[in-house]
C-alpha cells in the first residue's frame, strides 16, 4: 500500500491490485493492515537534529530596559568588567565582550534587573531560502537532512536538465508545475503529451514530479529539488498505478531518445524482466542517469528494476536519516534519502503528503540534475558514482544492504565540503548479544532493542526439567506516526544451535511466539526484525511455562557461535585480528580466502589476509597482511563453507566492525620551491582512508602559522601540490601544512620556509652610439639581513625599445658578493631586466627595468672645404644601422649653438643620403646631418663639417 494523502486538507489511501505479470509503484506493495486504517493529517515534517549553531564565544548582545540612565547601564557592565563595543546600528542592542564564557555572561545578565533581553551573537551562513510555503514553514525540513539547501548555494540546476518521470503521468496544469513540463509521451496509448498538459489520472506521477522539480521560490506550494530543472511526463502506468514491462520499457526508451538527462522510475516488482533491463541499458547508452525506488516490501526480496546494476537504487529514511520499516533492502541498494512524510503536488490544485521509496527516488533524481548542471561532462556512471561516494555513512559502518553507500548528501555531491557521517547507535564494543556465545541470560523476561539496521539479538535460558514452554517476543506497539515499527522474527535453538522452532507472522507491531516441549538443558533464542530497520523502542522477550507445546524436530544448525570483534563494534585497534568460532565442525579444506573474507566496508575490496582454521577449537582466524587503516569499516563475510558431514552453507554470515579514529600523521616530503614572487609546494599524503582536507597556510616572516585557521590561506583540498602567487617582494615566508580527517582530527604541522630576495640592476652607461658596448650589472641580496646571495643563476632579459617581447640574453651565476654581469653591443635601444627564478631556499624576484639608448651613427663627407661664391658643395654619407626610407635632415649652424633644418631627404635603399648646397654669400658655413629618433634608436648626428666661401 502507498501512504498517499491530501496535504493539509484530508487524507486518503490508494490500494493497487497488481497482477503478477505487471510492475507497480514501489509504494504499492502491501504494508501492514494497521497502517491502512490510520488517517494522518499533514503537519510539520520531522526536523533533523542539527549541529549547535556557532556564536561569538566572548560577546553577547544586550538590550536594556527603556527609561534607564546611561549611568545605570554603564554600572551593569562595569561591575562585571565588561567592555562596551557600541550599539548595533539601527537596533537597541549593545554588543559587550568578556574574557570569560559568553554563555555564562548571558545567564548573568539575563538576571540583571536593568536588562530587558540578552542573546548570544550567533554566526549564520548564507543559504538559499525558497519562499514556497511548505519549505518556509518547515514541512520540507527533510531536504535539510540531505543538505539540499546548501547545494542550492552552489547550483540551482539548469533548464537543460530534463527529468523524465516514467509513471502515471504528470499534472502539468497544477499551479506548482506550470511551465515545468516539456512535451512527453503516453507509452500506453502511443500518443504525445503536450507540454503543460495534465496526463495523470491517478496522482502518483504528479507527486513524484513535484518532489523532483516543482516550481521553486514562486511563493506557492512546495520547493522542488532541481530548482530550475524540467519534467518530461511519460505515462506508463494506468489509473490504478500499474503498468506492463513493455509499456515501461517503451517509455524509458522514448525518454532517452528525446533528451532526458535523468529518468526517474518510482515503480518496481519482484520479478526480473530482460525487456526492462534492455531499455535501461539503452537509456544509459544515450547518456541518461536512471534513478529507481528500492521498493516497499520491508524485506530483502530483490526488486526490479532497482536491482539492475546500471541504475541508482534508492532506499527510504525518515527526516532524521533513519531507515524506514517499509524500505526494501539488499546488496543492490545504492543510497538512501527521505521517504517519510514527503509533501508534493497532486491532482487538481491539491498537495499531498506520502510515504515510500517512490518519494525518496525523485529527491535523488533532483540532486542528480544539480550534479549534471555543476559537472556537465560526467557520464551516467560517473554521476551515479559521485552520488554514492559522497553519501554520508549511516547504520552499520561502511556499505551495507540498508543504506548502500549511505544517506544522500546533495551539497557534497555538487562539490561542497563533506560533513560528518550519521552516528551508529551502538557503543564502541558493539552489540553485547550479537552471537550465541554472548547471549543474554533469560530467566523469565527482559527487554532489548533493535539498535542498528540488521541487528540480531541472542538470549539463552535453561529449564531444569521437561516442560512445555512458550517463548515470546513482543515489540513496541504499532504507531503509524513512527517510521520504524518492528516486524519481529523469533527462532529457538538447542544447545548445539539446531533450530527447534520459529515464528514470523509478518505483522508490524504484533507479537511472535513459539511453544515447545523441552527437556532440561540450555536453549537459545534469536530475535531480529524482518524489515531490517532499527526500532529503538524496547521490545520484550520472555519464556514461560505453557499448557502445551509441540515436540520440535531438529532443524538446520547455525554455522557461527561467536565472532570477534563483536558486530557493530567501533574504535577497534589497528592491530585487530578478526576470528570466527564455528558451531559446526567445518571441513578445513573449505576454509579459504574465498570463503572466509575480510572486506573493506567502504570500498568492498578484499583486505589481504591469511586465513587459518583450527579443527580442534573450530576457530577461523583472518590475519591481515598489514595493520588495518584507521577509521575504516570492515566486514567479516563467510559464504560457501562446507561442514565435515558434506553440508554446504546456504546463505552467508556477516559481521561488521570499524577501527579506531587516530590523529592523521603529518605529510611527508613537504617541499616549497620559490618562484618569481611565488612558490610551488608539494607534499606526500600520509596513509589515510578518511581524508577531508589538506590545509596549507602561510605567514610572512620566520614563524609558521600557529594552526590551520591562522595565517593566509594557500590551499584547501585533497591534492598533493599547490602554488601561491603575488608574494610581497623581498619578504620571508613560512608555510605549514596539515591533514584533517572527516571526523575533524588534524595532523601535526609540517613546516617549510623561503627567504625573500631583491635584485638590483645598473649599467655602465645609459646612452651610446651604434657599435658601442655596455655592461649590465645585477646584484642578488636578502633584504632581511642585507647579505649577498652567491651561487644562484640569474637571467638577464632584453627588450627592444618599442616592443613587448623579452628575450633571454644570458644566465650568469652570482659571485660571492651576489654580483652578476653581462656585456653586449646592442644594435638598438634596449630595456634590460634581471630575473631570479627562486630555489628551494629563496623566493624569486625581478629587478627594475634599466633602459640604454642606442643612437644611429651617421658618416658624412663634404665634396670640398673651400670654394668661390656661386659654387655648389655636396654633403653625403650613410646611416648605420640601415634606416632606408626614413628621413634625414641637413642642418646649418645659425649662431649661438642653434642648428636650423635646411633640407630633408629620404634615405636610399642602402641607407645613404646626398645634399647639394649653393651658398649665397661669402662666409664659413657649418653643416651636419640629423637623423631623428624612432621606436628603437635614439637621435643621431653626423660629424660637423665646414666650408669656406670666398
């Protein structure tokens, strides 16, 4: 049954009678009848227990009572030695600080008669807050469980992310779905569905669509996860919520062919179907991520298509991240998300609230759309992988059949920082009665709890004489508002752990009992929960004499009597050597690394270990080849064994534990190499399985940052190298690097330093004629001490004046006095600059730019130095280097050092010139030729020539 009610207005339930040849909603599988009769109005959804909000540890905000004098207010503060930091602008609150605790100060001031109100100065974070009523008033607080609001701060998705809802259709005319649907397809009738049309005649698909991508921040109804995503309605289920494999497959293929990026399948059944599997494989090949509800059987029966390896199978939790009683489980479950008390769009203009993995899946589909917006190049397999590896561990540590990789973490999936895992609800030593060897004594009755998903509790009792007895387990009463009502299973064994009787009526909240005729001896009782959920409310197990009982036949014998460490144990030493004590005499030849395995609970990979078996003690031991990594879950798995009588192990036995969370080791090989006012850093990470961040900080001077929040941020990530640029010229820097694990433990710091440098530049001249020489000097020193730096390569670069390209000219090594020199004959005006690139000890730097002007050289010749009036004199020559096509001027000295242009001429192709002058009077005339400056040469002048005219 699917719990499916009108939100705020009324409640109703919908039962689908499904032929075995059909696939129905994941929610339509039978649930306990008691749940059918329960009518619940939608109220505020459960809120996840949040971390305590951060606040200023040494200040509070105070509002004094009105009408008080300034003296009275000051007295209230001064008598406690408080510092007044001033009024918070625009308010009546004053911020005051103390050297002590802010909470203590808050308590003291709240009792002061002069004070009207005192609060802590809380720290708050920016977050996207939709104005949709269901979100605003807390009815969608389950989205906070999977950190969707934080994910919205990084991405709100994209209209290009189309989520196909293959379901009963979608009410595209619903006020909160208007404009969100694209054209779709009715796979039952093989007809088109227009964008915005209502194609839903049942309501389930509309609810799924709204969860995934209802209009968000529109002031109406609910907030969809894929804030700006689009919905593609694909109707493959009928008005009863049922559909055939052929229709579903046709709908999946149509969606993939028409651009769906994510395909949501909130449907399923227990039978495998090749046609459905082929359709999903096809959709994967077209680039679609397929998200499937795990099912609501509340047991370990595989559900399809959830069990196909190509899909992301989603189990259901409550708003606190605890597995629900109805969520199907198995090794095929990948992640879990809230599926209890979920509100969404319905038929007409209604809003519904419902329970089921059908409503967990579209939350994940919406997050998949956010991931594809943030990382558009990811393949479907990579999107699924990202959603799995970023999930928060919950329940048994590591990958488990109930949560898969854990509870969805939307923020981490879109690139945000990871947060802590959900706490496992057992002590560090694990379950106290997880195996027969640790069974709890049962005199008449006692209580226990299903503390962790998959928990099994053992008890033992010993009648002193032959008598009929009834063994009973009574769970906590059925509470429809409680998401983890127990469905207990009871089994009774003899002293050799051979099954004598068992009871499993399959009713939530109902007792189970076994009545047996038993002789004197020791007997064992096993209590477990069919649904796999952890009902933390106590159950009662009892044994009492009864009027009659049956004489039990001896049944199947248990394989394991004890295991170490205990199931769900945490904080185990890294030197742990797991062992298993068998109840049966096991064939030693069947005990191999294939049948007795230690698996890494986080990756599923086998841990290299030696397996031994002692036939006398029946103990199998797994000795790891190396110390186990810290803060890592492990799983002991026994399967495929054979006993000495030839019987083969039918199922498998598993037990989990995790190692102690130690402080990470410091990074090794921390190297810092100076660049030009920059530095390149590298390091080797320690062996760590729960790396959260590598943090690198820097401080000017020779003292390292005192902690990972001081100094200047250089790097925060998971890599092994970083660069920093923009270092202050000439300053010393000290760098420190820490490793932080996911539990917040921080390694010791590794430290490295670099010394700042300065580079001076000078030249033997600032101006010369073409063909002349210049020497460019540099000097490398450390400014903190003024000491010269010897033995370092410096590069001298030249740049032709008027250009932007620098050319490496030479790389001399600094002398004992820090000096370098380079001599050259520049062909044109040149800028010079020294570069010191840095080293493992020093930060690189550059000198100032030094310019050297190079003037052109002009040769000049007069045809005569003396002539009669009326004659003509010729002045000719060349310009070096060649400046063919440029203009030169013949100048005459007119007195007092003033030269006057007389004639101009364009230089020939050989850079030559020739001027003819006919003086008009008798005198001595002085001439020169002038070549103006250009982009790369200074102005040039020829030698002065004179001629006497008589």
